[in-house]
C-alpha cells in the first residue's frame, strides 16, 4: 500500500513568494529545503524513484536566493 502523502511547500525566491504541492512518504525541514530548491531550479531532481542524489542543503539554497521555506500537510 502506498503511504505517500501530499505536502504544501511555501518559500520565497529573491523576495517573490512561491508554493507548490508534492507527494512524498515523509517530510521534514531538510526535505522541504531540498524540494524548494528543486522548484527554484537550484537542486537536482532524481530521475528515478530509487536514484540517490545529494540533497540541497539550506545554506546552499540560501546562496541562490531561496528563503523562508515552510511546509505543511495538504488538507
């Protein structure tokens, strides 16, 4: 059974508010920063579900203008 859930990630990119919805099994702050940086075009998205990629860290994302990352479950 698929245990993936929907999450809303909100962030700012160079002062502009952005948000998106993503389906993942679990979410935490590190995951949110990584996926926000992917949405901003900074992070790398894995090609396949099992491919391991290095997650984009908060300090690296902040270098490219990603700030104020917040996440919550989608209702």
